[in-house]
């Protein structure tokens, strides 16, 4: 059975005060109606309606025929006269099953009502009785819930005796602990809310608050749970009657019919199967209805569908990367496209990125959130998963083609596993909580270099030491939750160095850390790069960080590289208005603190709707009609610096204070 | 959840040895539950309206016999003395004797318990052996919107199977494999084949529930950042599923598994009665019907203790697998 404790979304003070409870119930009913209009809901509602209808009209229409004794047909199989056969007294099983609906359903509903009432009383006790008595009540509930309901039912069946009265009480009280648990959870959730606090300040008594303010607010989840519970009660009752502890002849419900039918299962299987199937269907009717409504009211899980259509053909509108410091680069990327599934179909947030990274070179990739920088990094590391998709004219790592093999070939996994290290943004979630650090690090050696755990461990300790983790032997034995945030990121960096990396891709490695730790981690990256001659691709939204750590900076905007220049020239020779705006948005020590912080007006472009012209035009002070119509290509000026702007390097208009105070976000 | 108000020294103590606190908490809970159980079993007889002995022996039994039986059961003593006697007798192994056959309750339990434990244990093993691999496999096959049809078939079939209560499953199985096909005995405990129906009837429902939970849990875990880290290490898919994902999905799986195991105890009562399995379940029902209260009392105790022990084992296993869960709970 599904526990459903979804309290409604924030209920404001004004809502109860203005006395709109009636309207809210109507809204609640509307949601039930809405839930039951889905295909599954329709099936559930129809089934439930049918069961209830049968319960009402069954005995009226067929009561006599069900009791009619046909001495000529004792214990017969199915025939044209008796569709499902007859029982040992020659009574028609089909009609008996139909007529038994009323008693079965009525008893289940009665038991549920008893269970809910007793449960609510018990569950609200902590609220009414105050702390000490309340804790005792909660403890009692917890003990009772630990035992399966059927055992409680058997227990109560002993006390109340065999028969309908005892069985109803037994099933009802057997369910009570469950509803008590649900109620106390719900009450605890609601009693912390503002409107209850307000009612208490006004001086209302606890009982009054419970009746007037709390119960109405937990009514809906309780009713949903009761609907689910009625299905359970129906099954429990059938079980009791089947055992001979519930309904006694000459009355009969489905459970008793099943009991009688089972004895004659060889002669007339229908006698046992028909009530069995009916019990399942009726139970299902209640359960399905409850679950459909529960889903609608409580668990609104956004189900993002993952379908994608072919990517538009790549447009080679970028100049090939030039000015490589090394003739054989570690990484070469040409016209990279990444397509992922958005809320409204596939989008291509990375559209035609080209760059190269030389041996030992540190390249920074900067841009606002949504510029496509992280997807570019993941694509380079071959970590985009289906249904996401990577296309490129060329994607070579260490001279090995990655785009056409997609890591399927055997050697590729080993190459990437040992030569390409990845450091992720959040070390808290990026390390496996159930594995010791040493084991997580050692895996690479074990898998790709075919060494035993002993050697793998030794290497892990060595790399932890290289990443300046104190007491690495002891640390390798620990779990990630025993590490601090900065230490975890050091462990991640150590993990990236387990093989013999030629390139470390670091995706915002310091964003999740606090400021002092950020510097240490950046310094570590720099030192490692110098010591091991390893290239670094550093993704960051912080242009100053990238400027300090990297040799070269790639500025991304709306899925494209818009400027590529040495970081030493960042302050002096940046030509793209976006780069210049990013730099201007960095507050310096000399910034006038009386003036508002400089920001880039406007918002980043939605990857689902790229404009035809320059994507930055809407936020650019230099933009003209040509910019809005024709997208500028990334062009090389001959010295290795690249820029994609029709007005590259033109002086920016003086920004007045009023202009700079506007909507938008600094990055 | 009182970490906010914990004193520094208490905090330090908890950090130094979270296990001591964990074990103490668990023991306390077990003892409280045991006491509630025993007390409830004791009061069961006293809560029965009227004279339980008269009800048991029937309206026609001579008054002297009723009186003698009341005396023998100690029902004429003051309540508190009965209670202490009851506790003492429980501890010394004297659980009373049947009012109808005079056989010692402990003897009845010793005769009947093994059959029940057998089918429950086999059912649990079958559930785990099937549900874990199926759940993991389904997660792998239906990840990221793939295998839409497989998902639909799996989800709908598991929902239907889980919706059928075990005693009705037993009836269906009896009809299909016993009556129609004649492959296995319909009732009773005899050959190895006779175990098939009770074990299947107990296992099918929980199996479906657990496989669904394993799948959902695996899908969540597979989206976690540390799985991306594992992929960045280019480990083979099987390695990632079994060593990185499964241990993280096992906590919930085991919690639910423990609940299912507790539920199995209840399931045996009904299934045993459908299949005439000579275990505790068929005994307790016949004892309730014949108002043989000492036997009912004894068996209720056995069931209760069984559930408590299962809960304890699950908690300890969870704490060993995921050390954080033991600490977090304080």
C-alpha cells in the first residue's frame, strides 16, 4: 500500500480567514474529477462505480435467485442454467457472487470508517495531549505499526470473537495504527504552518484549532488514504471470512464463498475462482482510484519525455582554430554541436565550437550559465549520454578520433580512462558515498592498467599525496562523508591524475567551495599542471579566475565561441563587447562602492530560440541592423586571436548610471 | 533529530562511537516492543467479554469443570499476580497447555514452527534472487526513455501481480498447477514439489513490489553525479551498475525487503490455510475457532517476536551497509 502524506501546498492565512473552505473543497473535488478523467482514472472510476452499483442493486435484483436451492443440481460445474455452476446446496454461484457484493463492500467500508476514526483520534493525540503524553502516544503507534496488520486483526478477532461484529472491529482497529501514523505525520506538517500559529496567537484552544483549522487541511490526503485503505480492508475481510473468522453462514460474503468454493475446486473450479477474481477486481477498484487521485493531488512528477529529432546539418561558419602553440595538440575540436532534450523538444545549446589545446596548455572557457560551456566540456570528455547527442566535423584527443568511434572501440575507453581526467563541480555529490576513497581512485588503475588492488591502492595513496591531501594512507581508508569539501575536491583531482593524464577537464571545480578553499584548489591545479606537463581545460563563469590560471581564454556566448585570446591580453586587448562587458562586471578593489555594481543588461538567449543574427545583439550597445540580421563568423586576425563581432574593438559608448541600473544578471 | 540541541560533549561522544548509541537505541526499542507484545498477549484473554473458559468449554460444560479450569489457569488470582506469574512462566519456558488436547503449547510451537519458517525463508530467498536482478535489468533497459514497451509491460504486469493478495494467488496457483495441470500436490507438506505452491504464493507479490522499487531506485541512482564520475573513469557498464549504482540503491531495497519479510509472516497464515500446510498459521486459526486461548497466546507471541527480530536484523544490516544511516538517525 502506498503511504500518501502529501499535504496541500502552502495554505495562506487569508484563505481560511475569509471563509472560503467550501470553495476549496469544491476545488479539491474538481481535482478529483480531473484525476479521474485520465484513461487510467476512467477505468478506476468505472470499476468503482460498478462495484458500488452492484452493492446497492445486487441483493434487490437477485437476492431470491441466489438463495434458491436446486436439489437437482448439487455441486455442479458450469452449465447453461447455472453459468458458474452450483454449490453443495445447489445454489447458483454466479448470483451468489453478485449478491455478496453488498455485504463485502459494506463491511469493508464500515471497517475503514472505524479504522480512520480510531486512527485520527490516536494520531491527533500528540497534538491534543501535549508533549509528554504525546510522545507516549507516538511510541505506542510506532510499536503497533511494526506488526503486520493481519496479526493485529487476528489478535482482535480473538478478543471480539468469531463473527461479523468481531471481524469488523478487528479489521478496523487493525488498520488504526496505520492511519494514526498518517494522521500524526500530517498534523505535524500542518501544525507548523502560519495559519495555525496565527490561530494560536488569537487564543483558540487546541481542540478548536484541531477541528477548525487542522483537520480540514489534512482531510484530502486522509480521504485519499482511506480510499486506498478500503481496498486493503476489502482484502483483509475476505481473508478473515475465508479463514472462517469473519462472516458466518447463512450470511455470505466473497471470502466465505471462496472458502466454500475451495473445497469443491476439483468439481467446480469456478466456485473458487469467481469470488477470487471478484475480490481482486473490487480491491483494485478502490486501490486504483486512490492511487490515481493521490498522484494527481500529491505527486506531481514532471515527466520529461526524451525524444529528439535529427540535428540540423552543421554549418561550418567558424574559422579553424589557429595559432596553436604546439604542432600536435592534445585536443582538437572542430564545429562541435551538442543536442539535448529540453522541456519542449530537442535543443542545441552548443552550435559550432572549434578550438585546440596544446600540450601542457591551460585553456579557460568562460561564459554565463546556459552559454554551453559545461556541455562543451562534457562533450569533449565523451560524457554526453543518450538521448543527448554530439556531432562534430572533428574531435580528436591525442590524435585519436572520438566522434566517429563514440568510445565504443576497446582502446578508446582505456585511452580516455588513463589520459583524460575529469574534475566535476560538486565534489560532495560526485564521489560515491558507499565506496572508500582509495577504492574509488584505484579503480582506474585496476581496470585500465590491469594491476591488482595492492598496486592500485599504492598509486591512490601516491596521487592523494600529490594532491596535497594530508595523511593520505589514512584518508584512502575513509569514506567521502568523512572528508571536508576542499579535501573532497583534492581527492577528485587526485582521481583525475590516477592514470597519466594529458588533459584534465575541470568543470567549474571551485564553484561549490568557499572562497579560501577555492584559491587552494586553483593553486593545486596550477602546480599539478606545471609538475606533470598536463593540459587543462578549465570551465568557469568567473573571468578573473580563468585569467589568473590559464594561458588562453575562450569566451562563449549562446553556444558559440565569440572570442579567443591570450589571458595576458584580457584586460588590454579584449575586442568583443561581451568579453568587455564581462570584465567590466567584475568589481575591483578601487570600485566606487556608492555606485551600483555594473551588470550586463538583458538576459542570456534561450537555446530554443536563437536569433538569426548575432545572439548578443539584443544586449550589445554597438549592435546595429546588420548585427541583428547576419551572424558574424569567428575570424582569425592572423596572430592567433579570434573574435566573432562586426564591431570588434570599436569603442563602447559611455554607459550612464541610469542605463546600467536595469534588469539582468551579472555573471 | 535533536542534533541542534545536542551538547558539545554529547556530540563528541556520538562522533567517537556512533555504534554505542545505535546499539543502545535499538536495544531499548526492542525491549519496549517486547514488553508491549507480552503485555498485549497477556491481556488478550482478559479482554474477552464474559468468561473465556466458559466460552471455550461451551455452555453445556459442568460448572465444576469450568471452575477447576479457571483455577488451573490462575484466572481467580488477582490480576497483578497473574501478570507476574505469566511473565515468570514465559521466561522459564512454561507457556501453558492446550485447553482442548492438553499438549504443552511449547510442544505445539516446536512441532509447527519449522514448517512455517521453511516456506517463509525460501520465499524470501526467491524474492531477493529474482527481484534484485530483474529490477537492475529493467533499470538498465528502460533508462533515459529507452525501451518504452518493456517498461510498460514490466510496470503493468508487476502492478497486477502485486495487487492480488497472497491467499488468492494461492487459490489461482492451486487451480492452475494443481488441478488443471496436475504438476504439483494441491495441499499438504510431503515431497519437495509440495513446497512449490506455498513458496510461490508467498513470493510472487513481494517479488513484483520489490522489483519495481529496485528499478525506480536504480534509475534515481544512475542519474547521480557520482555515476557520471564513474563513467568518466571509463569503467565497463556492468561494473558501474553493480559496484557503483547497486550499493547506493540497496538501502531502500533492504528497508522495503525487511517490511516485506515482516509481511511474509502474516502471509503464511493465509497461505497455510489455503494449502493445508502444517505450520503455525493453520494451527492459530483452528485454535481461534475452538477458543483454545493458551495456544493462540503462544503463537501470537511467536509471530510478534519473529517480526521484531526481523526488524532488528534489517536495521543492523542497514547500519553495516550504510554507516551514515546509523548516525543520521540520532
